[in-house]
C-alpha cells in the first residue's frame, strides 16, 4: 500500500510536469495560428498568444486546488480513495480547464479582431465570447458532470467517491473558467490585448467617399459624377457581404439540388474544413456505410470477444520494490500458486445433538476424499493434483490413520520427524478446536481469468449441493474468489450504469437543443467510438487469435485480457467527453441555422468555424492524459490508452 501511494504521487508529477506543459503548448500553438492567414500573421500573433496563455495558467491552479479540496473533504467524510481516483480526477480537471479556456479565448480573440475599436472594445469582446462560448461551455460541463454520476450505481465505495468527486470537480472547473478567466482579462490590461490606439473611440472607416461639406448643396454635376464613380470602384473592390439565406426550404427537389450545388460551389475554395464539410454533405450515405464497415469488427470484438482479468499485478506499480518482486514471483511460480483458492470446510451442528462431527475425524476424511474426487469428475478444469490440505495432497488422499498415529504418544511414529511434521501440518490446516479446515486450490492458468471465473461458479454450485446433504459446510474463499465476486457484482451493474448514463445524456441534450434526434445521433456516435476503443484495446492486449498483435505499453502483460476496472472506470468518462465535443459541434451548426442558413450551409460553416477548435481540444485532452501512459501501473496505462485514443478518434475522425 505504501509503494502504491508513492507510485500514485509519481503519476501526479508526470501529469504536472509532462502532460500539462504539452497541453499548454498545443493551446498556444492554436492561439498563434488562429485566424492567421500567413506565417507573418502568425508571428504577429505570438506576443498576444503568450499573454492570453497566462489566463489558463492562472485558472488551472485554482481548478486543481478546488479538486484537491473536494478529494480531501471526501476523505474526511469517510469515503475511500482508490489509488486511481485522484489521478483520474486531477487529469480530468486539468484537461477540461485547458479545453474550456481554449473555447473561450478563441471566441474572445475572434470578437476582438472583428469588432470596432474604442475604450469598450475589450468588454464587448468578453461579452461576445461569453454569449458565444460561455453557454456552450456551461452545457458541456453539465453533460460531463452528469455523465460521472451514474458511477455511484456500482457496488464499490471508491467508485462512489470517483463519481462524486469528478462531478464536483468538473463543475468547479467550469465555474472558474467562465468567471475567473473573463475577470482576469477585464481587470488586467496586459491580458486584454487592447492596443493603445483603441482607447480613443473611433468609427470604422467607410469605403465610400462622402462629398466634402463645403460642396453640400452646391456641388456641380461633374463633381457628383466623380464621387459616384469612386464609390462604384470601391464597391467593385470590396463587394458587400452576401445576404443571409432564408431558412425556408425550396419547394421542389430540383430547386433544393440547385441551391445545394450553388452553395457548395461558392464555399469549395475556402479551406480544408469547407472541403471536408462539402464531402460530408454530398456523400452522407457513403460516409456512414464506410464507418459501419470499418468499425463493425472492433465493436464485435468489444461486445463478444472481450477478455478481462483481475490479476493483482495489473494494479500494482511495477516500478516499486514490492511490485517488481511480485511480478518476478508471478513469472517464476505462476499466478495460480501466488493466489490460490481456498476450500473452507466447517462442521455444522446436527439438529438433534447440536454437535457436528469434528473435521479431525475419520468420517470427515472419508467425506473429504469423496467430495474432492467428485469435484474433479464433475467440474471441468478442477486442478485435482494441485489441491493441498491435511486430508488431500498432490492429487492423493491422506488417510486419517496416519494423522492419528502422529498424535498417539504410544505409537512409534510419534517421536519421529515424520510424526512431528504431521502434527505441524495438522496445526496449520485445522483450527484449534478442530471444527474447521481448509484446502489450497492452485490454478496453472490465470486464477482471475475467464476459465477460473467459470470454474468458481460451477464449483460453488456443486459444493452447495454437497453441503445440503452433509454435516459440513463447503465454501470457496481466497483473494481470487473475492476479486471475481467483486468483478461479477460490478459487471452485473454495468448495463444499468450504461443505460443511466445514456438516459442522462439524452435528457440533457434534448432539453438543451430542443430536439429528439440530435441526442440519439450523439449517443450512437459515442457508442461507435467506445466500441472502436475497447475493441482495439482487446486486440492490442492480445487475447486468443489476436496474440500476434500484442502491444507492450510499458511492461509485458502477463495474463491475457484487459483489467476489469478499465471499462468500469472509463465508460462514463468517455461517454461524457465524447458527448462534450459533440455539444460544441452541434452548437456551432445550430448557431448557423438560427442565422438563416440551410442545413447544408450550416453543417459546412459549423465545421469551418469549430472544426479546428474541436481538433485542438481533443489534442489537448489527449496530451493531458498521455503522461499516464508512462505509469508503472498497467491498469492506469490501459485507462490512459483508452482515454487518449477515444478523444483523438472522436475529435479527428
């Protein structure tokens, strides 16, 4: 436990010293290149980008401090903190803080550049940024916080802590970014990007030339003709913006097709996002079909071929002394010998005499021999040769008479080393009162894998039947049994948690967008992303026929299958993050529709306006979690891999 705490602190430092600087560099690169048409323009943006970068640098410590305070309050309230909980909470807070700062600063710089100068230019730009992106950030944070809450449905106390602390920390990050960030810009002239010449209120110059005041009313016809010619030339050089399109759809299919071709032809030369949006608008069916064909194998593997394991070495930091020794022991002796099952047997009082037969008796030894033989014959994969106890060893029954001779002082065996060894053996495997005993059951395979899980279910059913007709209760215990029981209980709640998460997201998006189809599309695209990510992890993890694609992120994964806590911990996180980016995209498209554009125009302009911002936000989120790929804890590596791949796939593909 002490080594795990040290490794958790190392993961904190990795996030602080590696991930956050990389994410901030990505943010600065975006601010430098945002609305820059050339390298010279980007170079001119560099000083202002460096100044704006101070806003998230000041907001992130505030958000992290709030998250640490929430974790401390949870600990003080008696909620348990698993080693992964602080890592995930802080990494999420850092990532969303930078993402929200990105959206707000991008809107602020755009509003400042496109607006008129004057002493109120900065307040107007801040107000425009809050009106444009503030509502979206608030809704996005609400979706993410709400997506974390269904984790409280899992029957694990530390999952309850994860859900509550993550939701509260995300809400704090949203409040800090939409309040402290704008306040810093408004109160600090150095951060406002306001030029010195903006202090005087000036009117934007007009392209048309007005006649001098001296000629008003007396200007001759020749002067009027000259001014009109100058104005016509100005109009030719600077044509007025096209009028907004009406949202009313054309009356016929031919008119709609002609309108679409006209619009697509006018935007085809804009930039990459215009080309990409045009392709999507022209080929929606093909895009959906290609995506379905490419993603179907991954989704099928995620749903039908998933292999999970609960091997402790996946949650133990391998960089620590104890973790390295445990890994070496597992490699040399196998996980089955390191983590055996226990067959626990205790006497049950008889209804009439109120006394059961002692386990240190000939009757129990005979029953133990019969039960273990039937167990091996009835339940497949029972490692009978690896069952060890006082009554059974190396696949062979131990006669009770041998144990009795070792306890008989008149027997010649009593004073021999063998007799002493048998008495020590009995003291190890039998309780002092002689009312309970146990057997070791060691697996040659993964004692936490699918085979062991199936064996546990069938062996328990068989022993329950034996116990009903016996004077003894036969039960199965041990670390593998406890872990597999926990895994089964959590996985049994997984469908309920998934349904609750989807319902929360559907309800919030339906309320926010006033549509029933937009939330359904968002849930379907999120499900496709999750299927691809979990399926790819199963392939790279190397289970069954996919072993030739085995991936070693840090150290080799000894047992096939993904750590069972990975989907449990990441499902709600990924659902919230993927929906988060979808909110930004749909909000941009909806904004264009409210301005009078048709659906095709709104999609193209929405991608053109927000595509680069969403790409950068996904890159920032991936960089924020990428530091955890270097963790010495395999479960943390797998969590980081899933999050990084998910946000990159969702924002780039």
